[in-house]
């Protein structure tokens, strides 16, 4: 794994030094993001989205693109309110099973429309169970069901009203019997169903 990462870094440096355009085909999401200025996400022979790695990862246009890059949490809900932000995106209030929260979107939604909210595991902050809701975003109550130590980080699976939610936390984060899972509104991205 270390040699593969090193080879990728050398390939990227060579591209920049020679100022060449190259097309690199891979099924490895981390490799795609680290070696690319632009990524074309494909499914069944069709290009679903083209953009910078950060855009594709944080602002996917479809569930298929979101799921190719990592293991996102997908929260189902119904749109309660939608308004345009100054930067052209939209602020969307979504209500799901036992939660209501704000997220962002790249397109407007009708009130009452179903939506899927994409939340990356690393964007889920774990707080004590009695933590108050301070600020905009999504606040969920969860019970940890599994934790995997990965060195610098810990992958923790939570049960949130019968739905599984994955959080990537620093390894030393204290996890109680119940936790408040906090997702900043700018880290939650709404997609149409």
C-alpha cells in the first residue's frame, strides 16, 4: 500500500513537471482523487458528473456518484423548506425519522418532496448525549453498536432510530452509551430521490 501511494505521488509530480494531460482509469476512489485535477464519475457507460475531486466528493449530483466515493451516510427525509443562498446553492430544511435539520443543495426542492441527505462519516462529530443543539445543521441521537480502531482514527457505527450511521472520529474520542451526532449544515448535501 505504501509503495502504491508513493508511485501515485511520483506519477502526479511527473504530470506537473512535464505539464502533460493524461487519462487515468481506476476503480480506487482515493487514487482517483489524489491523482486528478478533474474526475469523470461513470456508471453503466455513462458519465454522471465531471468536476474537481473536492466537488465530486462533497457535492455529488447523484446517489451513484456519492456512493462511489467512500461510504456516505444516506439519510432519507422530506423537504420542509428551501431557500436560495447568496452563493447560488440552496439551504434545505429536511425532516426524517426522528430528526429535522438544515443542509445544502445544488438545486431547489419543492416543499414535501422526498430527499436523500448525503453525510460523509468524517463530517459526523460525536458529542455527549446531553449536548444542546448549538447552530444550524442536523442533530441525531445515536447508540454505538460497533467501533473499529484504525490507528489515528476510529470508525464507529451508531443506531439512529433503526438506521445505521457511520462516524469517523479521532481514535481517542470518548464514546458513551448514547451520543449526540452533530452534522454541520455545510457538510450535509441534499439530493433528489
